[in-house]
């Protein structure tokens, strides 16, 4: 019987269940304590996102723990009920087994040794007893086997119950793990919230940094602007220094001009000495006048004195040879004029500085451009050529400018021009020089012939070339002044327009026509200001706005300072750095105006050479 009652495993299973229940009770008590603590902690306000996140995590953990305890309690209750049910079944089995044992004992006590069908004892034979013993032994063996099977079945049931209990505990553990994972998830959510809050803080920090950087950049921009202003001031100072240098250079130029004038005086004095030695008292008187007037004009300065340019150092280097051959051929007083001719021809450079290869006095070298390869021989031939022109033109002295002009143009065109101009016009004019050039070009089949502006080109280097000897452009000025205050219909109608146009160029052309300048080619007939500029530029007679003009020159304006030509007038006079003009279509009438020399509105000048 001791083998039949082995229930220690069952007691162990019950103890394991008791441990599970104890664990559940502990979790429940922990939940209650956590809940009580949470209820006692009343947070009405959250100072930071972290506090809000922690509160959320605590609340989520409480909810998860409560749900976990509920599930464990529920599953534990089911397990306990199942164990109780199994225990009741085990008790019933025990009671059944006890009853069977008691019944067997009773049967053994009460069983008769005789047949039940007979009231008196009938003793069985030995074989029957043996059979009965065997049957009893078999019955006992069957009962024993049944008891063992029942015990085994009970043990199996208890093992299954133990397994179910363990599974229930495992489910509880899984539930706890799930709760833990939920808590972790909630914690992660809290962390995410904290991260979001952290991002918000970082965003705020970045915004602050951006604001700081913007402020810093603004400060830097202001600093740069201040630096730019300082640089502008520095540039202004540099400009002022440059202006001072320009003034200094102008002063040096004045000194150079004075030196040139002194040299001219010295040269004239030398010529005076030569003339005295030759006994030419009239020439001496003329030279004295030239020295006094020309020297004062160059040193003190007239309104147009800066249009006289000094000759180059190369030309000056040839002065001894020039003087030698000038004296040899009897024109010693014209050394300065010879130097001016050399300056225009070559600037003193090359092997033929007087460009006399094509002249009649060249007998050694080919008569072609730059045929002479000996500078001294070039000077010798050039001096003889110029003397021939001076004689043909009837030049009487170094200040006989009208005949000198005729002689100079003859040096360029050839002696044939001098006789032609005298025969047809009585002398030199810019118009007949242009006419002769065109005539010869057509006759020779060339695109051009000589330099139509040779005379003014040479005289810009001749110290006595600016001495007043005639009216110059006074004729056109006189005509223009008679039209002051008139309207423009006379001028645009004369030009050929049927209705009003911008008539400033028409006015200049009308005045030029009244003087015969258009027919003689001194001034073109034009209605567009730009056409006038193009005409003067093509002939080398255009000067920019820095030029000091002479009376009768044509002045062009650029009102917008954009490179366009907008207006034109006639220079009346120049005095004290002021250019006085007569202009048509100035306030829709002919009017007199004044501008400073170098005014930014002055585009340039068309120079007259009459």
C-alpha cells in the first residue's frame, strides 16, 4: 500500500502554484503601492517637456501593471479552480480506493467457506480450494494492477496539472514581459516625446544661432559699408591728390611752354643777330615785334595758347643742321618754321625726316616715299624746297602768315598749287586746298592727294602762328550775331524742310552759306549734328571737349553725357576760361550762351581753317 500512496509530487506542484500566487500577490501589492504613490503625487503643471514625458511614462506603466495583474489574477484563478477540481477528483479516487479496500476486507471476513445455495457447510475438495486461492490471487493481482493504474493515472494527471500550472505561470511571466515591453514602448514613446522636445529645443537653439548670425552678418555688413565709405573717402583723397598732380603737371606743362617760348625767343634772337649781321634793319624791326609779341603771348598765355605744341626732342636734336642749311640757303630767320615742318612730316624720326625724297631737289636717291636714307641730305633738300615755296608765295617775313599758309600748302601739294591758288583765288584758303586735292586725286586716279589740312597741322607747332593777322572765323560769327532772337522757320525752310524740325544744325549751315563757307568747303551743309562731327573728324579737324577753341569754330554738345551728339552752335569768342557761343534752337530761338572750357556737356569742336 505504501507504493500506492505517492503524492509528494502533487504537494510539490501545489507548492509551485503557491509560489506563483505569492508572486502575483507581490505584483498586485506593488501595483497598489505604485497606484497609491501616483495618486498621492498630483502634478497639475509641467514646467518642462521632460516632466510631461515622465508623467506619461508613469501613467502608461501604471495602466500596463494594472492590466498585467488583472490578467495574472484571472489566469491564476482559473489555475487554482482547476487544481481544486483535480484535488477533488483525487479525493474521490482515494475514497473509492478506500471503499474498495474496506469492501474487500468485509468480504474476506464475511465470505462463507460453503456454497451460498446451501445452508449447511459443505467442505470443498483440495482442488477447489486451490482454484479459489488462485482466483483470489488473480483478483488481488487485478486489484493491485487497477490500483497501480489509478495511481499512475493520478500521477499523470498531477504532472499534467503541474505542467498547466507552469504554463500558466509562463503566461503570467510573458504577460509581465509584455507589460515590461509595453512599459519600454511607453518609455520609448516618452523618449520620442523627449526627443521631439529636444528637437524643439534644438530648433530654438538653431533659430537663436541663426538670429545671432544674422545680427552678426548685419554688423559685418555695416562694418563693410563703413570700410567702403572709408575706401570711398580714400579714393576721394586719391582723386584730390591726382587732381593736385594734374595741376602740378599742368604747371609743368606751363613751364615747358615757357621754356619753349624762351627757346623761341632765343631762336628769334639768333635770327635777329643774323639779320643785323646782314644789315637787314627792316627784318630786325619785324623780328623785334615778333619776339616781343610772340614771347609774351607764349609766356603769359592767350586764350588759345595751349593749341601751340612744342616740337619733339628728336626735332630739337636736328636744330644745328637745320640752322646750318637755313643760313646756307638764305632763310636763317625761318628756322622755327622749318622745325615745325619737320615735326609735322616725321616728328624727327626716320632717315628722311623732311620727307623730301619726292621733291625736285633730290638728285641722289629715288624720288619715292622715303627714298632718301641720309637724314642730313633730307634736311638739305627740305630746306631748299621750303625756300622755293616761300619765294613763290611771296612771303616777306616770319609773321606773314597769309602767304606762309600758301607756301606751306605748296610744300605739301607741290609748287603747282601756289600758282593755281593765286590764279584762281588770289591765295590760300582751306576750301581751295580741298578743291585742289580732289582735283589732283581725280586726275591721278588716286583715292586722295596730299593733306588738305596741312597748314593748320604745321602751324600748331609754329610759335608765331597764333599771332592775330586777320578776322579768322569772324565772318560766320558776325553773320550769326545778326540773327539773335530770331525763330527757326527761316533756317529749316532754307534747308528744305516743310515743317518744323530741330533746327540748330540748319542754323549753323545757313550762317556758313551766307559766308560762302559751304561752297568753299570750309563747313559742310548738314542737318544732323552727328553728320557734322563725322565731316570734321574725317578731315582731321575735330577736337575733343578739352580743346580751347577759336572764334568761328563749331561747338557740339552731348546733353546726356551718353556719347551722343544732341546740339550744335558757333563759338563767338573765348575769354578767361569761358567759351561764348551763338546757338540756334536754344529755347526755340537764336541765343547767346556761355560755358566753362572743359564743361562735361561739350562733346567737341569742328575747327575752321580759312
